[in-house]
């Protein structure tokens, strides 16, 4: 259970919208969990789109702020890697449940 809370804390650091969630591990139903995962996936997608736009602005000459563009690319990379780790943990949990 502490691993889930650890992941929830990491998600909160990436997307401040999750700070309003008191605890992602409550037994309020699967819809809350699926909503939380859906919001997280949308946030990761938004980070990817912002990074793509920042790079496109550098290439086309609309922006000269290379530092900001690289920061957005790194942020999107980290959020994507976190998403993959969350997915891997969910798959591991599912496989563990299947073995029971």
C-alpha cells in the first residue's frame, strides 16, 4: 500500500491538480480510481503536446528560449516515464491477483 501512496505522491508533484485528492487508495469505488488514472493520462498527454509545441516554436523561430523548451521536453519525458512505471505496477498487481 505504501508503494501506491509513493506513486500518488510522485503524481502530485507532476500534476498539482492531484493535491486536491485526499487519498487515491480509498475504497470509494473503481470510478474514482479510473478518473484519477484518466486525469493523469490527460496530464501526461498535455505535457507531451506542450513540449512538442515548444520545440516547434524553436524550430520555426517563434521563440528563442531554448532553455524553456528543453525544460518542457524533460518534464514531459519524466511524466511519461512515471506513467510507464504506474502502468507496470498496475500490470504487476493484476498478475499477482490472478495468481491468487
